[in-house]
C-alpha cells in the first residue's frame, strides 16, 4: 500500500492531534481533524515546561522560541509552610502555556480541515475503512484514524474498555496576572521553577508568557492534594449543578465549599505561596490519573499522546511525549516503505518510551506527595522524557 494513498482522520485537535496533522500534511497525506470543542480551544492557559519534542515542529518551521516562552535559570526547593529553603540548583528551562503552543500549531494548520464541534461517540472498522460517528448525528470515514483525544479518550474506551486510573491526588491550578500579587511575590517566583514541599503534597510555581504576544507575563501555580477516592473526592469533583465530573471542575462550576477549603488551607502556607493561592482569580481542580496501553495500533486505528499513555505531570513532558508520538508516526506514513512494518517498529519504540516515562512519573509522584526523601538535583527527578529509548528505526 502506498503510504500517502489513504485519507487520515485525527480525532482530537490539541497538541498531539495538531502536531500529527501538520507533520502528515507535510508528508503529503490528506488529513482532517475532528475536535469536539465547538470553537478553537482556549484552555485555561496554564503552564507547560518546554521540552525539545514539544516545540520541535514549531522551531523547525521558523518560530522563534523566545516569542513562545520565558526563560529560567534555577530550580528552588522550599518548605511551603515555613519558607525554609532546602536548596537551589541551576536549571535553564523555558516555560510556556498550553494556549501559546496550541495557538501556534493551529495557526500553522488553519481551520479549513479542522472541524470543530465534532465529538466522536462511536467508531468501528473493517479491513479497508474506519467509520466514525459524532454526537451531532454526522458520520465520516477514513482509511486511518489517529486517536489523539486525550487522557479520557473515547476511542481507547471503545477499543479497550480502559479508563484512566486515579493516582490518589488532585491538582489545584491557578494563574495570576501582574498586579494580582505584590511585586515582592512576583520577584520571589520570577526566573525559576519553585517547588513548595509539604508532608502531604507539594506545590509548584513558575512564570509563563502573557495570553497574547506582547502581553505581560503571568504566574502559574499548582497545588497537589492527596484526596481519598470515595465521598471526599466525589464532593470535590461535584460541580454547582450537582454533576460528578471525571477530570476537571472549572472555576465557575466549583462548589463553594471546595473553594473555601482551598482558601482556608492556602492561608496556612508560607507568604508567597499563600498569596498565589488566595489571590488567584479563577483556580480550578483536576484529578491526576494514569493510563497505559500495551498496543497503540489497532487495525486501522492508532492511539497517540495521552489517548495512548497518560502520564502524571511531574516530569513536565506529557506534551512532549504526545508530540513525539505524533511526529514519529507521520514519519512512518511519509516514509514510503511497508506501512505495517513501519507501524510495528514505531509502536514498539513509542510504547517503550511511554511505559518508561509513566514509571518515572509514578515514582516522582509517590515521593513528592508523601513527604518522601527529595534531594535537590536528584537525577531521578530530572524533567523530560527518559533517555536511552532507541530511535524509531524506520
Ligand atoms: C496539570 C497538568 C500539568 C501538565 N504539565 C505539563 C508540562 O509542564 N509539560 C508537558 O509537556 N506536559 C504537561 N502536561 C501534559 C500535557 O498537557 C498533555 O500530555 C498533553 O496535553 C497531551 O496532549 P494530547 O493532544 O494527547 O491530549 P489533550 O491535550 O488532552 O487533547 C485531547 C483533545 O481531544 C479532544 N477530544 C476529547 N474527546 C474527544 C472526542 N470524543 N471527540 C473529539 N475530540 C475529543 C479534546 O477536546 C482535546 O482537544 C500536563 C498535564 C496536566 C494535567
């Protein structure tokens, strides 16, 4: 089969979906993206640490990294109750936001073949074709479907019956603009990635670019809380309409008791952390969960990104893994060799990487959430994808 003869549909138009779409289009493949959101995603703009794989497509297409991100020179480790510093190491990372990366990718892909308002509800396939059904009653067919529909992937659920497994904790997230915290709090967090360590959880904070180019930078924080599965988690994840949500409760839907709890606990933190938590205008909460698959290629349906392997966020490379899946998959389609053989090699390599990464972040999470031994600069805690995974070897 000629690799470019088929029509490829991508379900999910976020970081992995768009990177796959752009890379496939460059390889001469006809590609459409089906995204459930009725309009281009605005997300919540929270922070992402830049890894080379995350921005590779953008950089290779002439986008200047300094227009997408802000830089840092250190990683600081602080007791989040007392403010005592455990240490600080030099660390040259760049920080960006989900919106910035998504916006840059979407701008390159354009809207012509990016179909908003297409929420996949059903999928089936035979030897020649894949059929997709959407919640608006429409359907579509493609020779190949790439499922990039994220951590709660409907495609993964339909194929494997698999749901993400709760990690035992949630993360509160928030963003602050200049002026929403005092200048000395800004200075405290500026230019670095700060860990705020606790016996029963941890915080992270770092600056990210403004919403649009030229706008002032913002401060981004996350606070990971251990929350037992059952009534306690159910209450936190139940919105003002009484619906138990699976993944995130957005700020406007948070029940007032949950918000009160955040602020009450926040008041006890060391000053700069307290100010972030208490002053953030629209904090929201997301459950932390993992999922792994043992197979990414299912006939003519291929899982990538979080839809294949969903890692917890601690090594800051989930987006990078998603983009790496996408870009290397497009290489297979564009290579011109035997597609099935190429896919087998690709799957084996990406699974090896995904599984090693999930193991790494699970170990990090266990130590970070339970007051475990945490040495500044410990290589086990280094951000990024695991090294030592062989190249795709097409
Ligand atoms: C708290 C947190 C912090 C993180 N920090 C970092 C970081 O610092 N660095 C990093 O690299 N990564 C980070 N990540 C991980 C990163 O955000 C994800 O790995 C990345 O977004 C995965 O991209 P994706 O395209 O696979 O999935 P997603 O970004 O989840 O996108 C899935 C897309 O599919 C769409 N969709 C879902 N269901 C359907 C359907 N049925 N039909 C059609 N469309 C559908 C969704 O609307 C969405 O657009 C973090 C994640 C979390 C939760």
